[in-house]
């Protein structure tokens, strides 16, 4: 345990709540501030994309002994279910037993706050943090940005307050602070598939359901109550966009034409479509993430990414794992802890941002492409025979703890190799042959992968 400090965590979301538990285990006094009401007392807003917990997230939860509590509210998804017309094709994610886990964001957030309170963290809801004095970790709280503020001093402040962080907003005004944000021209809207009358799921509950349609797509992830949380991703403007669906008739006609097998399972389609907001997707990068030994950013506050790899929460939780490893190494030297933490995480945060951006095209287009599916089949077969030589990119990101930056670099090399393989004449007939295997082995000899 460290020398006890009075630490403020700004943001009561998933990362802020888990961070509070870790800091309490180190013996610190922890106060968590959030501008919103207690999520345990309100109805969720209709802006949720269900979470997909994978190895990195479980490692962080298990690190403080709460993984089993969270597993009780999770549903394993071991495959994709690809909906083309009225046909469904299944694609296994990894090896037998490997799965990602669907969890409702609202359900998990409530659970995490309960667990943080049980660990001794004190939560302060409806407290609007407008600014922070970096030099002495003083928070400035008030009803309005230009009104009267109350000052609360702590020994240290963590900004876990999301992509539009007020803590980062102050840090951005420091010299030599680099910052960028990029919005996609694609937004998202939540829809809902209710359970059957007997509480069972209308679709296969152990699948991540995708309706890939190129520039737009629909996904559905299972919930414990038999429902599915659906998310429609579409451009804001143009043909086949949110702007092109102004009324009930156009929405229903669009779904009838493009997602015909979804009509019967989304009974309140138009109602949900117009009730739930259309939300934006942003990638945000910045550096540095820390100020002296007083203030640090964590999670989306320093590396917001688009959701197409299902790694936003997992990356934020991995931040905490790495931070805790730095604490175990450097004890009470917070300058060293913060320096090592941000230097370790920054290249990996940038890498998963790039991978997440790319994965939209894979999910929305490639999953319906026969050549892409064949490539994945070849990779899976080769990986099963030569696991020491080849681990598919998705498995490297989702089912391992190796750095994201390594996954990106090796994934690019693997793509170069597979581009040559897929260019073989008659590859659809030869894919299962010794010739294909020998070609991959030969290409690996010429350009070996670091499969550490």
C-alpha cells in the first residue's frame, strides 16, 4: 500500500468507478465527482452501445477480485451472426472457448458504482466540475460555468470524465499540449429487440448480430432479460442516411428493404427511432496525459475511440492495469508513476484508435464479402496448425494482453502476406491445399512476425 492521499476522481463512469476501487486498495481516500445524477436512480438515455468485455477488461476486474461479480451480468458471444437478406451466416471469433461478453452499459455502470462504494469510495453526484487548478489539484465546482464556484482541494485529481473532459480542457491550455479530435460523418441510434413472451431471446443469444450494408449497418447484442440492444450506424447526410429518414413511413420502408429479417423482431421500430437521439462518434487524441504529480487523465478523457472494435472500455480498464503496475514498481513516486504510465499507454491508445476506425469497414462491408470470409478461414486453419507462427489480428487484440501497437504492426504484416495468398489463381479451389500452407510459410521465412 502507498502513503495515503486524498484523491479526487472526476467521472463516475466505468473507468472512474474501477479506478476508485484500485485507489482504495492502495489505501487512499477517494472522492468521485460527477455532473450527472446517480445513474442508479434514473432511466438510461437511449444512447448506449452495449459493451463487449474481452481479455483486457477481465484482467483489470480480476485484479481487484470483482471479475466474478461482473460475469454474473454478462452473456458470452463466441461468434458473429451475419444477416444477409433473410439468411444468417455464423463466424466463430476465436478458438473453442474464446468469447467476448455482452454487458449493458447501464447495468455495468450501476454495478461498478455499488462495488466502488463497497470498497469505501465516496460519490458526489450532480457536482459540475468546471475547472481545476493543476498546480495544487483544486477542483472548481458550480451550477454554471460563469457563476459562483466552490473550491475543493485534493492531493491529486484523475480526469475520468470522458471524451469532452473538463479536466483535459484545462490541461489543453498549457504550453506544449497536443490535442486533436475527429468526428466521423457517421452517427448512431439505439433500437431495441424485446424478449419473447416467455423471456427468451428472439435471436441466437450467444452471437454478436451484424447486418452489414456497406456505408451503414445494424448490430444487436444480447441482454440478460432476453432483449437485444441494437445500434444503427448511418451517415448523417446523403442517400441512406439519417437525414433521408424523416418520418415513420420512410423508416419502415427502409428497414423493410434493407433489414427485412429485423422487422418482426423490432416491434417499436419507428417509435424507438424517433424517441432515441442520434449521437456522434469521435476519435480524440492528446498528450501529455499528466501534470507533475497532481493531475492525470485516464480512459476516454485522453484517448476516445470509435466503438467498432469493442475496445473502448477494455482500453480504459487496461489503463488502470498499467497504472497499477507502475504504482507497484515505483511506490510513492508519483512523478515516475505518471511518466511511465503515459509513455506506456500513449502508443497503444493511438494503435487501438486506428484499429477501431478500420474495423468499421470490416464489420459493415467485409463480413459479407466471400473473399474476406475465405481469407479468415485460411488464417484460422493456418493459426490452428502453427499457433507459434500466426495469431489472427482480432484474436491478438481481443484474446491476448499483448500491446495494441504490436497488434497493429503485426496485423499490417499479416495483411501483406494474405494479399499475396489471396491473389493466387483459383484460390477458392486451392485454399485448403498444401500449396497455400507452403506459400504462407515461405512468406513468413522472408518476413518473420514477432509472435512473442
